[in-house]
């Protein structure tokens, strides 16, 4: 007998409460494009060409993909987007989504920008988290060498030390200002190096409460065991483990590299295995005192987390468990959870339009390849437009 849902994600009036009729029409356009794989792929190709040829397409992007999936070009603009979400009980993290130029100056610039998001969050209750990717702070090739056990040259060692110092600078700033900070997961061939930095920061800053969170991609078949091992190490060493669980973001790249280099793919054999391990992972975290950010667009997983919160007597407004979704996606989940009193976090990407394009291209590609996701979003948007036309307008 199926378990009766504790919370409904079908209330479209709540889901789209923050959207004007014009914004809803823009959503319709965006998801109509994403829902057609051929058109989506063509649009991605044309956008890449447009920016490469310096064609005047920035305005179009701000009215479509960028405008929907990003909070703005600056911290000020994205903070305004976060404040609008906060009116409906949804919290945010400002996600600087610019991919650097791969030199020391760009790494310093990225670090300085993320420090600004931490400063901004200090006095904004709607911004409980900051977030960063380690590849924005240093060369992934150095992390790959370290993970492979290769000896770094003197210059490489100095560069690697600078990378680690930037990571520590961000975690320390978050700790000092009472902000939580998420370390994003990346590719498997240097993820061990990222993990080591995250755990070193946790040992320093997660003694009393949870400041630093590492990210676990559950589409890796070894990730549930790695999560459990991390919890055991944290317990032995006397610090709190912070874990953000996601299904994963680099599946095609992981498979291609494994095939090319002749090693076993780290990816689960199928989606069912990923879903199973994700759900086992959130259950493990909540049952073992791990501070959890459940980063999922899957309705069943979110229902499970709600049931686990109730089962373990965790207050809805506690910082023990956050739900997280991407800005511009799964508002039916985010807004209905927030309306019910749970802590909900939206990742709000920002940065200059042309520099955020790599992020947006991945987002479009991921949406078109996730079975049922974009069509589900599109279907709900159409239902909401129809509902409003019937005379039952916005709340």
C-alpha cells in the first residue's frame, strides 16, 4: 500500500504565487523551448555562435534563459531576487556562476566576489548560505595530480597552497559572520582533493555547530559508503558533518572519460540505484545527526525528507535540515515546502550574462536530458495559466 504524501506539491496557486502574469508567460516560453530537445539544442548552438561573433543577443538572453534561471548580473540584482523569494518564506544562496580564466588573477577575483556574498549574507536573514566551487579558486589540474599521487613542482606546490588558502579564507569568513557555506561537488578525478579541503575546514569550523558543508553526488555508486565514512571520521575527530546531497551533475562527462581512459565508470548502473542511494543517504544523515541540505527536484525524495523530519521530531524551522532547489526550477516543491514552514533554499546564480553562459548552457542541456523534468514543469505552467484565465488569479 503506497505511503500517503505528508505534503502536496500540486498547489499551483502557492507554487507560482511570486510570478506575475508576464513572468509566467516568460516561463512558458523558456520551458516550451527546453521541452523540445531539437529546438533546445539548436538554441544552445545559436547562442554560442551569437556570443562568439559578438552579436547583440544579451537583451534576448535577459528576457529568456538568463532572466529565468539567474537572479541578475550583480550581487545587488540577485539580492533583490532573493528578497522577493523571502516574501514567500523561501531562503537563498547567491551563487557566483562565472567560470574564471584559469589564472591566478581570476582565482583571486572569484574569491573576492564570494567574500562579498558572505558580507552581504551577514545582515540578510534570507541568505543563510554562501557557496563556491573549488575550481573557481584554483587549477583543477593540480587537484587531479594531487589525487593521483603525483609530485608537484615547486611552482605547482605554491599554487596549490594558494588554492587551499582561498578555500580556508572563505570558510573562515563564513564562520566569523555566522553564515553557512557549501562546497560544491565536481568531477570524480579530483573530488578526493576537494573532499580533503572540505573536511579540513570542517575540523576547524564545525566544532560547535555546522558552518561548512561538503556535497555528495549520489549518482556515484561509491558515494553512500563515502558519506558514511565521512560521518564516522567526523564523530571520531569531534566535529559536525555538514552534507549536501544531490543526484549529480557530470554524468555524461564521467562516462566519456572512463571509457576514454579505460577505467570503470564511477556512475551508478541505472537511475533506480541513484534514487535508492539518495534516499538511503538522506535517511542516514537525519538518523545520525548530520546537518543536511537535501538538494533534490524529485518529489518522492522531498516527501521522504518531510516524513523523516516528523519521525525524528526535528523542528521545521531548525537549521538541521534544509531543502534546496535551483532558482527557476521546481517552484511547486520549493514554495509548497516553504508555505508549510520548512527551511527551503534556492540556488540563485548571478554574474554578467556573457560570462554565465557556460552555466546556462549546462542547465539547458541537463533539463532536456532529465526524463520528465522539463515536461513536468511545462505542464504545470500551462495549468497555472489556464487557472488564472478562469478568473482564479494570483493570491
